[in-house]
C-alpha cells in the first residue's frame, strides 16, 4: 500500500545552507554556490525526526548534503536504518542532459555518475535525474536524453541503484513529451509524478500518461498566501493517483510561509485518508 514520505525541499528552512551546483561557462567547470538557511536540524538528525512524525521514507535533495565523503554517507545510511526510515530517492536537482554545449553535457554526465556512487554508499534506492532543459517535444533532445538516461540506468544498476526521472524542467513539462521520452527508455528507468509540474486543466489527463511508470508521487498542493493548501485541487490529483492503481511513496511537498513542519501537517491531514 502507499506510504508517507517527505522531501528535504519541504524542510529547506530547517536544514541549514543549500549548496547549489552551477555551471561556470567561462571556466568550463562546476561551481557550488552556498545559500544561507537556518539550521534547526541536521541531515543526520532528520531520519529520527521524520519517523517520530509518521514518515516511513525520505527523499533528499543533493544540495542538502554537507559532505559526500564515504564516512559521512555511511553515517547517513546508519541514521536511516536506526530510525526505520528508508532513503528512497536522492534528488539531483542539477544537470542538463540536453545541453547544446557538449563540454557541459559530458561534465554533467560525469557529475551525475558521482552522485549515483554517493547514493549507493548512502543506501538510497534511487537517484532522480532531470531529463533535460530543451523544449518539450524536441525529438532530437528526447532521443539524446533517452540515450544518456539509459546509460546512467545501466551504470546505476551495477551499483544497486535505480534511475528515475520526473515531469520536471522543460523537456518533461508536458504529458506528450514525457510519453515520447518514456517510449525510448529502458524498463529499468522509472518516473516521479509531481502534482505541481504539469499545468491545469490538461494535467489531470497527463498524470495518466506517467503514473504507470512512477515509483514516487510528489503531493504538491496549490497554496494561498497563508500556506493553506487547496484541498479540492489536491483531492482531484489524489483521485488520479488512485484511479491509476498507484502503490508507492506519496511524498509531501510544502514550500509555503511559516513553520515548515506545520505546513507539512496541513498537507498530511489531506493526504493520509487516501493512503
């Protein structure tokens, strides 16, 4: 049956600095830019806190890792095991497999492989790779993305990790473009369905195109200015998930004002009855 998970994006105002990867076009290399955020909880403390609050799994954004040294990654793996919380997905937010700059594309591919190695050491089941930032429906870009995702899928499989992509960023911003990509991907490549990344009113039909391949669902509601979720719209999204027979992680997403745990509790109250 489906179970509750939480993304570290939903707690980014609790977990300290975000370390964002960027491409320096002049120096032809990657840079890390640190964005200050309050530190109310360390990443190593998060599994126990999440378990206490009723979550069975985590999705961790790459920019929340303070270190990718082996010793730290093994500490994170141990923290998850002790808390009884699974590390479902490492969310790599950076990278463009469809970049027209071949030097950047190759550098991004190498960086993705390093994050796959880190995920394997930390005990993550999956790594989310962005399919690309080319325009949706661009057949050449879809072919390039599929070829490289399949390459990454084979690399990850050898390390006990699975690759997933998502309806996230431009190339996969429409159901039709996602479908064209999925037709070219090996079965080893999974999907994440994010409620907030397709546009209404077409999104409710588009969900049906990717949910059958999805291993994770991001329950991301619309919010008002006070951080109150649109319950009716969220229910419509959840109905699509139920109709597809989805059975897996439902990852709660909150990025509204106020305390992030309290915001997550408001989303949880709407999602839990559907699990």
